[in-house]
């Protein structure tokens, strides 16, 4: 059996890249002939897997998108395969892991947040229009055999915006290296105090962690505003991630009178120490198909507070996780945080139970299920 994997190479080093590598290896280990189609320079090709760069990488996102799609269509036409497996939106694939959610739903969410001219730009921007066209053609293609989604939220969005047979959709939540997080989890209880000292953080408050790039979509503004309603509580927030408008958020902490209780750490190559220091992770996303930080935090024994707009909230169960009723209501957001605060700082017993709650989300199990279902529904 021949399998082609579609994965443009513009973004490297993240969770999607790791999942792509594991799925490619799993297909290889099943004895299939695997070709990974990417763009730009090939970095560290996988053993036993043919890797071909079929298009270049430009500084223009529209050119990247269209260039890869046209090259992929040409390659597929000239190289017939049993399975064409996509990891993002493409004109055609027989199997698709829709890990990036539904662009039509994302734009509708943004329209509620933006002003008139920005909303108008969504209709005029050729990149958004092309992406919507690709998304529709890929989801509704008659030869699409299996569509993997990572949350029920994404499944509902696909069925709302597009004409897709629900029987084709398979829900497979994001996974983590559960076993691999075991040692860092254990070490956190002996190293937390020294880590806080190393990072210049106070030791006594309840430590809250926010991780994400693009602070607006990730809901940092709303988190800061909700925390400002809880100034009588003893907490400190660490913000890990990047945003071009970081100064705006620094200014907001001053306006809210919480600047001394918020530390911005920027991009961190290793976020494990931050999980080890955290008592609570907050994922207040305004749109996230399934934020990896949700299951990563639980796998490190850290409780989670999440918005309903993060598909990952579906795996949360109290007292390990709490869901914000509405991101439009700061008082309900603050109340949810206060409920989470009431459980106090991270104890070993609760952390161990929190970690155990996601034992079934091991990435190896996730990959095996995707590969087995793909081969099952391959013609």
C-alpha cells in the first residue's frame, strides 16, 4: 500500500510536527510505502520514509498556500497512491486530521471581536477566501474517506458549515507523551521552590500559568480582567508565549493594578519547569480546536480552567478541571477561577489523581488509532 502524507514545512518544531513524525513512522512500521510531501528545505528526513519538498517557502502566506496546493495536486496526479493523508486543509485528501479546526468557524468567532473594517477585510482578504475554498472542497470531496477531529466542538462546526457525512468523522483527542512526563511530574514536587527562586517568582501565592502565542485569540486580556476582580486572593500569574502587541498587555496590567502580580516570560524552549511551578493552568481561548496545553497540564498533574471555546475543555472533570460558563461574562470567569482557587495549592495526592485522569491520552495510543482507522477505511 502506498501512502502520501501532506505536511507543508513552513512551521516546524511544534506538536503538529511531532504528531506527523509519529504517524509517518507508524505507517512505515505497518509495512506501507510512505512518502512525506512538504515545502521548503528538508530537515532531518525520517529513516525509511521518502521525503520530498514539492514547493518553496515564501514570506507571503498566500503564495505558500497556493504553491503547495498546486504542487500537491500535480504530484498526486503523477503518483497514484492508496491513501493521501492531510494534516491541514487541502483541496484533496482521502484522509484528513483536522487538527487546526474549521476556518469558517474561526472567522465567525473573530467577527464578534473585531471592528467593522477588520470584519470587512475577512471578506476581501484573498488568503482567507482561498483558505475557505480549500476547506470546503477538502471537507466535501466525495473521495474523502475518513475525517479525524480532536474535539466534538470541531465535529459540530464541520457539520454546521459543510455538507459532510457524519459517519466519516472520527473523534480522536490530542495526545501527550504520558509516560515521558512521569519523571518531570515527580521531580516537580522537590524542585518547585528552587525553580520559583531561579525564575524570580514568589513562593507562597497560588501560581497560575498561561501558555500561548497570539494573546488575543488565546484570551489573555479576559484572563487579566478576571484576575483583577480577585485581588483579595493570593495569586501570581506567569505568561509564557509571544505576541507582537505585548506592550498593550503590559499596559493593561498597570491599568488594572496587577502589574506586580503578573510576570511575562516570553518564548521558552522548555515549558516543563513552568508546569512544575504551577498550581493552576488557565486556557481562556477565544478559539482553539483542542489546545495541547490542556492535556499537557493535566499530564503534569496541574489543574486546568478552560473556556468552552477550547475544544479541549471536553475532557475536563472536576476537581481536575473547570470550564468557564461564558467568556463574555467576566464575573462568571472570575467565579470559576475562585472555585479552582478553593482547592488550594497543588498537593501530591490531587496532582497524582489529575495526572491519572489523562492516562488514556497517551500519544502512542492516539497515533495507533488514527493509523488503524486509516488503513481500515482505505480503498
